[in-house]
C-alpha cells in the first residue's frame, strides 16, 4: 500500500513552481512508482489540486471516496498531493482526509519563509484577490499580534495537522534557506521526499505568481478600493480584467505621480515584535526541519526596506479621475462578460489568508 506525500504549501513559498514541476515530471514520476493525480487540478495552466481542498472542506465524500479508492488500488509506492490551500483546512476536513487515506503512512510537507519576504509577497497576493489595505496597514495588522497571525505563526496551521496525523508526520522545509543557498526547490523535494536524488531541473517553466512592480500593485489596490466604495465585491476577476486592459491604458502620468510618493517601510525579522515568536516556533518545530537547516533558528533573520506607494499621490491633479475612469472601464467589461455568458474565474477565497477589511475604504 502507498505512502502519501502531502505538500500543503503554504502560499508564497514556491508552491506553483513545485506543482508545475510535478506536472511536467508526471510520466517520470509514474515510472518511479509515484502518482501525482490529475483529478483535482484547478485549471489546465494551474496544477494546484484546489478542488481536493474544496471537496474536503465541503465533505464531498461521494466525489472523494472513488478517487482515493483508485489511488489506494493503483499499486503505486507513493501518492503525491499538493495544494497550498490544504494548509488552511480545519480539523474536521483533515479528519476526512485521514479517513480517505485509510491508515497509510503520511508525510505532511510545509515550507517556511523569512517574514520580511513573506509579508510583502502575501500582501501582493491578497491585492490580486481583491484586498485593498496598503502595505504598511497590512504589515502592521500582522506584527501587532504576531502570535495570532496565520501568516506569521505557522503553528496555527501545523497544530491541526499534528492533531489529526501526529507530530511525527510533519516535515518542514526552510524555503528561505534553499533560496539563500541557491538550491532548486524541486530537486530538493524530489531528493528528500520522493527518493529521486538526480531529478532534472526544468528551466523553462512559466512564472504565473511573480511579483508586480510597485506601481502596478498600487494601481490594482486602488482599483480594488474604488470598486468596493461603489458597492462591488473586488475579487480575482477584477484583476484579470485590469490585466487584459493594462496595455491599452495610458498609465505613465499616473505612475509618475506614484513614483513621486514612493516610500519605504522597515521590517526587521529579528526585531522585538517578532523575536519571541521565532524563538517559540523554533523550540517547538526545529526537530521537524529537514536539511539544510540552521542551528538555533528556523531561518536567518534579515532587515528589509520594503518599497510602497504613499497614498498622497492621490492628491495630485488628475489622479482620482484617472482611477475612476479605469474602474468605469472595468465595470463595463464585467457587464459585457455577463451579457456574453463568460464564466467567472475560479474562486480561491482562502488565498493567502485574505480577510475582508470593511473599514479600509480609502484609496
């Protein structure tokens, strides 16, 4: 019977890169007795098994049981599952997953990332899905009480997996350490968890989750905010429409105004607000980190000056009318899509711990 290797992300730790490699190597993996199932892939260009997460959350055992029965009867030595949204599941959904696995051995693989990198990356991901807090607001909301932050305090996620699958099942990978040392994420995963020490590196993979320039990130954030003030529900579909429209817009005057108000916010991984959380997490989890790892720390703390656009650019002549005109065009696109019966982009409500912020209504 197979062992289950369950990669649970989280968001913004190279997950898409790994999943694209898993899909590209699917035939090679099968030759090695490893099944990376296609059942639950989000979309043709996105092999994240988001539908597995959704079906577990919704208790769709009618859909899940036949699939897991096939996997258990496949003769494979390992079953590889991967979805960053698995890390957000609550205990009842994880208990369903344990029942479906039917007592087979399990490794839960979770990645750690330096906070000064994770927070701005998570902020951008949230903006892509409709969030409209500024970067300083977002960072402050997490570092004010880091112990309760689901982005910073990963024990809030792992404790649920430990409850259901046991502490011994959890394997932590220091994403930050791999990046610092120039180690390829897929090769490391293949060697450590798939018994494939010479896996080839895929050099020509798309990078759909690359970060946006700060001007483009601020444009999307401002558009999300203005759409929300008009009563709309900003979501990933709004970002998709903006990306479609982007090259048709005359954005340089707007971006020039933004650049005049570029600022930096300083974030120190080893500062007082985060030092105690790091120590607590290190004491609890250092034994679960696979090599390479550092002694006495989960990752090497750094200080970073994070660039963002201060909202005062909105006071410059023509900025707010320009943003309003863009939102007008985006809403016209939405109406046209509805008339044409265009299906909305698949929702990912849990992406990157997005939480609605109804009081943050300013642009």
